C-alpha cells in the first residue's frame, strides 16, 4: 500500500465521525424511549430514559473504579530490578 496515505479509526477526521455518529445514535435511542410501552416490574423502570442514565452512570463508575485500581495495583517501574 503506497503513497503514505493513512486509513483507519486513528485518523482525526474518522475519530470525529465515529464520536458524532455514536452520540447521535445514543440520543436517538434515548428519545425513542418515549415512544414504546414498557412492562415494568419496579416503578423506576417506567421513568423516561432510566436505562440510558443507569448505563451512563454505571460506565462512569467502572472507569473511576479502574483508575483507582490502577493506582492501587501499579508497581514502581523498577519493581523487578535487583
């Protein structure tokens, strides 16, 4: 493959396209929550957008927990040196 042309997700313009596409898709699914009947078991399940908000909060908690675990479990760079 010649010409030095870059392809793939790592290119800046492609990152922007993926970001905005995912953002629009998430917004569409969030809005679609208002247009179907839910068979709820708990009252909170009937609230508008509860699953999207729960998923977002869960992801944020997982990222923060991973950062905390990284700080706790990371060894110094020279840990295995004599």
